[in-house]
C-alpha cells in the first residue's frame, strides 16, 4: 500500500480537497464519485460525506493509497 503524508496549516481540510491534493484522484468529480460510492475510509470507517473535515492524525484510504493528515 502506498502511503503519503499531507501536512496542512489550517485546522482541517475537506475530504474531497484532500483526495485531490494528495493525488489520489485527478478531479473533484472523481473525488465526489469515489466518496459517494463508499470507496473511501476515514480512520477505518467508510465515509460518504465528501465535505467531512479531516484533521491532523486522521488516516484516509482510497484504492490502496493511505493518506495521513499531519
């Protein structure tokens, strides 16, 4: 599994923006579709809210890519 750490300077980043920023998807439309189809987990639980606030310490997984928010 590929792992990437994303450092943020704000309190949180929305899930769909995180997926784009990390390169897990190419467009916001792809992010929206992946989240709505239940392909994304946040801290081990399937998440279908693309506007979910991801904070430092959260772990997001999509298609074998593990994104750690720092």
